[in-house]
C-alpha cells in the first residue's frame, strides 16, 4: 500500500476506477478553465490599465464597448464542454451503479457508533458468521454490501474500491465493492456520527480466492479450549466481565453490544482500525478505553492487572 | 419625462387600499406562511409514502364534525367580509357586527377542534402519524388564534372610530389574514381528512 | 437641472428635513432609531464581529489539525467548535452582512428616503442580534450545538444528544428565521413601493437584483428550515416521531427539508455579493457593466434552478439512479448563469480602463476565486464522482472558495468601496492593498491544498487524524495559511479603525461612480435626498459622459415632501409616482418586541411554559400597540414642489 491509504486518485477495483478517471478528467477540465480565465483576467487587467500618473483616470468614462462578445463567445465554448461532461458523468453513473456480473457473496454491514459489524451470509446453506472492523473478500469478485445502522447515520467508504454509501437507520442501502487484486484497503466512516467519528475506520482485505476459503473456514471453526492455565483463567474472567457485551462464537459468551470477538487474534487492528492488535495495545485498551478513544461506548473494566493479563492471554488464543 | 412620472394632481397619502405598503407586506407574509404549511404537508405525504403499514394507522379521521367545523370557519370568513364591505360604505355598525360574528364562529371552530383532539385514540407521541396530525392541525389552530386576536383588535379599533369608509387599511390587511387562515384550513382538511379516503395512503 | 458632473458638491443641508428625520440624541434615541443607514451599519458591525468569532473558532481548529494525533481539544470540544464555526459563518455572518449593505444602500440606490417598513427594519436587526446571543448563550457552559451546521438526525435527536445543545440550534434558527423573513419582506416591498420616479426595473443596480432574488428565495426557503427545526424540537421535547424510524419517522425527512432550504440559502449568501461586484467593478473599469440584462437575468435564473437541486447534497443516501441523473444534470445547468456573470465581469474589465484602487483588487481576486469555487462545484455535481468527494476536505475547500471567495472578498471590497460613503473618509490605499495581498495569499495557501487533502481521502469533521495518511504536509500548510489570512483580516481592520479617524475627507463621490448613493453627501444626511430624484437611466451620474445615453436624471428635483417623514411611492415596473408614503418615526417598540421574543425563546429552551405564555402575551400586546392605526390620518396631499 502506498502512503495514501484513503486516496481515490488511485483505484483498485471496477466500482472505483471509472470514478477515478472522472476525477482526473473533470479535474483536468477544471484546471484548464481556471487557467484560461486567469489568463484572460490578467490580460484584461493589464491591457488598458491606467497608470497612477494618469491623473484624469477617474474622469474618463467609456461607452458600451464590444464587451458583450465575451458573454457570447464564452458561453459558446463553455456550454458544449459542460454538455459533453454531463453526458460522460451520466454514462459513468450507469456503469458503476451495478456490478457487471452478479455478486456471489453478500455481506451485511452494520455501522455502530464507532465500529463496524460484518455478517457473512451463508453462500448456499452454509453457516453464517459475524466479525468486526476487518472485512475479508475474495479478490476479483464483486461483493454485495447491505448497510444498516441501529443508531445514527454513518457512511460506508472504501475509497480505492467504491464511492460512499450512507448507512441510514430505518433503511437498508446496498452498494458493491470489488478488488481487482489481493491487497489491504482502508475504509472510513464518512458521515459525521458523533464523538469518535474520526476513529471509525475499517479494513477490507482482499484475499486470493483460495486464501479467502481458508480464512472463511477458520471463521466458522469453534475455538479450542485454551490449554495454557493463564488463558484458561482468562476465559473465566472474560465470561464474567466481558460476555454481557461481547460474543465469542462457540462459547457461552453472547453479548451483542460490542464487537464480536470470535477469532479476534486473526485481526490486525483494534478499536475500529485505530491501534495494532498486539498484547500490549490490547491490554492498554482493556485497561482504559476512554484514554485511547474518548467517548467510546466501552467502559473502563474493573479488572486487576492479573485478570487483565489473563484475558489478554485468552483473547490471543482466539485465532 | 418628469411630467409623466410625477403627476401634478394631488397624490393620495398611503396607506390606502393597495397603495399601502402594509397590504403588500401581508401578501408576502402570507406567501411565506403558506410555504410553511406546504413543507409540513410535504412531510406528511413523505412519511405516508415511506410508511410500511396502513396510513393513517387508525383509519381515516371522521368527516362529519370536521366538515361541519369547516363550514363554521368558512362562515366566519364570510362574516368578516360582510363587515368589511359595510365599512367600505361607512356602516360602522355592520363592521362591528361582522367582526363579532366572525370572532364567535372562529372561537367555536377552536373549541370544536380541541374537542376533536380530546377524542383521538392516539397522541402526538404515539407514532409519526400522530405527530403529524397534531402538529399540522395544532399549527393551524395557532394561526386561528392569532387571527382571532387580530379580529379582536380590529373590533376594538372599529369601536374607537379609527376606520372610515375611505381609510381602513388595517381592516383590509387583517381580514386578508383571516381569509388566509381559512384557505389553509381547506388545504389541511383536504390533506388530512379527504386524501386518506382516496385510496392512496 | 441637476448638476451631475464629477466632483459636484453634495446638495446643501435642508434644516427642516433634518429636524424631521434625525434621530434624537442620547441612549434612548439610539435604541429607537429606525434610520436604515443606522440599522445597516449595525448589521455590518455585528456581522463582522461574528465573522471574527467564527474565524477565531477556525484558528483553534487549525491548531488542533496542524499535526496528526494532537490532543489540544477533546472530541467534544472540537465538535462544538466546528458546528459553531459553521452556524456562525453561514447564519450569523454571511447573510446579515449582505443585509447590512442592502439596508444601508437600498434607499440610496433607489432614490428613496427609507425602506418601506422602517420599524420592521429595526425589528429585523434586533431579532438578529437577540438570536445571535441566544445561539451563543450555551457556548460558554460547553453546551453549544454539536451536530454540524446541517445537524443530521438521529445524531441530533434526544437519544444521541440529550443535552440542551441541539435545542439551542433548533430554537435559535427558528428565532433567526423571523429576522430574515421580515427583512426579506421589507426588501421586497421596498423594491415594489419606494423607488424614485423613473427607477424602473431595468435601471436598478445589480445589487438590488441580487438582494431581491435572495429575499424572494428566503420567503420560500426559510419556512423549510423553520419546519425542520420545529419538528426536531417537537421530537426532542415531546417525544414525537418525525425523524425516528422506530416510530414511523424518517431521518431523510430532515435532509430533504434542510437542503430544500440550504441550497437556495447558499445562493442567497452569494447573489447580493455578486451584485456588489457587478455594481462596483464598473466604477473602477470606467465604463458601464457589460451585459446588464444578461447579468440581471442570470441572477434570477441561478435562484430558480437553485430550488431544484437540493438533492445534490444527498447523492450518497441511496436514492434511485433516475433521481440521481436528474439532480446531477440540473446541478450542471447552474454553471451556465454563473458563466454569464464571469464573462460579463471579464468583458467589463477587458473593454474598460482599470483603475487600481483597493476595491478593484478585491473584485478582481474574487473573479478568480469564483471560478475556482465554481469548477470544484462542477466536479461535485458529477454524481458518481461526488460519491468520492462528498464529506471529504474537497467539499470543505469548495465551500470555502464559494463562501469566502464569493462572499467575504466582495464584502471586504464593498466595505472599502463604500467606506467613504459610510464614514465620510477615505480608507488608506497602501494598507488596503497590503491587506488584500496578505489575505489573498493566506486564503489560497489555506484552501488550495485542501482540495488535494480531500482527493487523498481526508474526511471532514474529524477532530484528529493518524499520521502517514498523506495529509500531514497539506494540513500544516492549511494551518499556516489560516494564520496568514487572519493577519490579512487584521490589517484590514486596523486600516478601517485608523482611517475612521485619520482618513482624508471623501466628498460625495470620491470614485466618480455612476449610481445615486454618490449624489448625496458622505455620510448622507438622515433624510438621504433633499429632493426626490427623478431617474432617467441606469447611470444617473455618468449620463453626460456616455454617448449612448441621451436621457438626463434630475438629482435635485423640485419634489420636496417636507410636511412630515415622507417619501414617494411608485408603480412596480415603470416607477411612476402613485402616492405619498408617510413613514413612521423612531420607536422603541421593535426593541421591546425583540426582547420579549428573546425571553419567550429562553423560556421554551428551558421548558418554562408559564414564562413562555407570559412572554407570548407580552409580544401580542407590544405588536398591537405598535400597529394601532393613528387617530386622524391625512388623506391626500399636493406634492410639495420647491
């Protein structure tokens, strides 16, 4: 990935590429217009300027010159350009409104203050599963994304893969994304949604189709009971302190308030793409989420440092 | 040139009739108020069109009393108009009678409307329909009350002899507002009471 | 016959008229003044103060955003700051500033002694001030509006924003709407009634066209905002369900109502400012405006189309493709009337003989900024591209080019242009040009890189951002540019303050301009015109020097009208005199009514229903006293001729 993860001046899929071409094309037209007008303006100013020495400048008044020609010629040039651009825009609109071929995979993305819940529907009778903040898709295939929100309006945006689609409570908006090749694409909530709107990122990870199948299979697997004593103790702490909000599939923990933590260890970031998922950051996050992401809906948990270490050890086993 | 633009004959001193700035002011006030009701009715039809269930949820509101009440309000407008016509002929008694009748009928309208509200099975907080119904009819009632206050002022000023056959711009302007309140009700009545019976709700 | 040559002296003071029209000295006189020039100046000063407050808010935000991952501000503080910045600039600065110009200038431009409703004019100002105080009342206790200037629900609903923040927003904007509405009615009726004989519609200055268009639009746009805010307040206060999907409401209802208001409003913020340029630029080009009729029609056309494009703020809300195509194409069409104006201005400069005074710098700079803001608007009108651009810093850049470029630059240019008329003194040219260059460079340094930041995906309304997103350098530049711009504005203020005392005396017409306001003394007497002028062309003060104009206006005609506060009323299109208007005198009623309304709105804010009822009753009483008919009116009158 380049150093500009949210830039849409480079596209990585067919839903975004025509938009990027449009950005460059209309951008170029705009620059030409600005340049032409700037030159015309400068020329107009310097052409017959009155010098400061010209004491009579203010007394001179010219009649109606040939100025109207500017309007006629200006419109004669700009209106056709505008018309051509409009037609191009409408063609692109038709091009990206729907994918070229039917989508094989449907994701239900639920935008929460301030994280993303992602549900993978069963392809055909297979099992569905839920994850959060990191969306794996198979590269090269269009993916249908159904968007809902239980709280406020958000906007689902992966600039390199597609334009924005608002996520509106009470409605189900649908968009589609497709990555031409494997890679990791940053996404971000794009509609102001409250205190931590700035920190509501996510990632779309496009895997080669075989890798995607492996990933998918792993998500469907139940966790193995932790062997390490520390982690086993952590499972208990988790059940007592965390399970009312968080789910770990295959265990009794089934809270629905916060992100689903099944297979958390397989994710690369925490707190909606904000901090790396390693034991130290995980521990800091559990200790005091408000210090890292003020206003986040996860409260400070009253764990001893031992308990915290145990929970971290347990979560590390969920891969 | 100047002769055409400024006649030599004496000019009337406004405010008289449609030369009065106040008359124009009221016309534009009515325009912006009408727009307010248009947006509220837009909200009504927008939410109706987005509603998954029946609209209105409790069935179309009863027509009988509302229709009679509409007639009462129309009659009130008529009375005000009759009174105003009297003043234009110099008959102050007719004006005051007309205004008092208009006031009385307007007050009856408000009373009946409030009585209708009491009988509703829903409240403004029940659902979107309840919110819309009470807000739109409520805002109209607010306008009726303002109209009644205007009529009361006009009756008071009339009794003090402030209007003459030639000069009564307050009357023209105030009664124009009263007619507007009346017309708004016809539109509200059509939207809230009649359209649900047309089958596209 | 009037003397209309350059450097003419102002007509002599008429003591009888002065005693009729002048406001009584003293504090209560000041409070009760209904002089449109006094009210206009109050608007200008108050709106400028709001510009400075909004600017300070911006500077604090730019400090926070100068580097990634800074924590100068908490997210809660940042959200209130950006919301108040937007609310201040869009509602409390931009339109009131233009109302200030128009209030001061309209009667002077149209050849009248006052607006149609002088007391309503005072009321409109006091309500504006009261609404400004109301909207800022909870800022210092940390409970200012915090859901953005377009305040989307459900984030602005009670469930997600339980404090008083949004109630202030909803009630405050309804309150302010009263001011804007009565102001708009006043402008429209003034236009229809209080023009000098002969000031037919095809001779009105473009500023008048701009303000007229904005006023008519406001009459139909403001109710959408008032309705939206009323429904929001009812949702929050009484648990209604207009916007709440669980109760059958729709969050998108807010967006439709808001943008049906919002888009015409944006044009209301720029059309009068474009009018300032169309009227003042020709003075410095030493020729009449090219394409007067085309520019006047373009002004009206922009607004007409402007009512049909609100959905372009909602392209990403999941609307069907057909609607997107329609509103996208309609938005493209708006470029055409804008292009007409741009080419008219360039044509005016091209065929004119530019004189490099400070106002000219601002107007010429404005043309360039207008075009940059215009083409970025054209890019956002492209529906699929807008799905990328919207809610990024590209939009922030675009709207600042539009609102600063098309509003603030003409406004400062206009302040320089009419400073001699307002104060009787010339502003300093050297400081003026310095202020322009610093502002112009600072502005472009702040907002040009912002386009690129947006194209690189920086979302708007984020209180901080991670490093390594490609935004670090441009954000630093933006913050530096903001400071430079602020310095430019400070130089301008310094210039005004110093010139107010030490500027060279201006005389009635220092720029040798063509329009009526320059025919009277600087500053003008309370009654404006000693005699009612009779107008024969668009350029009353240039007629003897324009070869295509045969007509001669009469500035100091024989129409005296000094039996009371009087001016003449004329017919709507051709401006033929049809009656004499008796204008009301100074009054405290407008101020009293505004104060009663302020109490009413505070009572509503804090749910003090009894107090609200009492204040409402007081409003009714004051209004009744205010509007009561006089006992012995005059019926007809000879036009007193000198």
